[in-house]
C-alpha cells in the first residue's frame, strides 16, 4: 500500500509539473504562447468531460477555449476523486469567428466594445457589497478599469451570485472577476480570472494576478 501511495504521489507531482509548463496554441497560421499563473494548472489536455463542461459553462459557445486553469489544490482534489472547491479559476478564449483571420486594430476596438457593452458606469469608491446588493442578481457590474492601451483593455467586475441571500438568515455570496482583452500577434484573446468575493483581499488578488498574467503572456509572445 505504501508503494502504491508513493507512486500515486509521484504521478500527481509529474502531472502538476506538466500542466504548469508554458504551451502553444495554433490560431490560423499563428502560434500563441500561453501559461497559467503560479498556483494554477491548465486542464485542457486532461480530456475530462466534467472539467470541459465547467469551462464551457463560463464562456459563450461562440468562443474557442484555449485554456481552462484551476488551482493546483483543486487539481489534486480532482485527481484524488474528491470534489474541487472551484473557488478560483481562469480561462483564455478567442472568438471562433476571428480565429483564422488577422485582426486589425479597428476590428479589435469593435471586439472590445461588444465585449464590454452593458457594464455601465464604474461603481463608486468604498465598500462595494452594498452596491452589488443594489444591482440585479447575477448582473456583472464594473468595479474598476485595470488597464487601457490600444492593444490591451482590462477591467474588474463584481456580481451577487443569483439565489443567495434571498431567504431569511441566508448569507449573500459574491463573485469577482477580471476580463482582459488583448490583440496579440494579430489575434484577439480574452483572458478571464474568477474568484469568490469575500473581502477586499480577493479584489487585490485579482488586480495583482491579472497584471502579472498580462505581463507574462506578453513576455511569452515577445520572441
């Protein structure tokens, strides 16, 4: 039994190391380098229907999923047959309709406009929980603009999870996410990070992780 456990542990470590390595995806005639931030592992090569279904549930069917990453801890739980928490995860997608064409600056601006339509004005400064409570359940509200350049637009959004806090004594639950739209090597990418929102620390984690992830993707594709 000890030998079996040791073997499983080694295999799990190898799997985590492989999942954490940078990899390339082919979009038309262009190769794009991708990598998950530290502490996360891409699950695209695992061929898991369950993980594939979750990835598809958080993006439009009009998008091609290039990466779906979960925390290393959740990956270990999944491989052990336990239920992952999915408290935090991230995706990289590209519009299927733009996958095989070279995206111009004009087309990218239109892509950004379509993707961010309906977010409205930025939430007022201060405690955002009352603000999210005042918004329709499940509606994404703009909390902050993280970055705006001709080829990179990044925003942070928050929402109150539908169906929570509606019964007496039930605590509302919130989610926070960042959406980063990038024009990279003539291709349009959408990088998203999701987290439950329980304190301002979650918002700071989103900000920091998003900024570092953008820089890493740029570095991988600078050659």
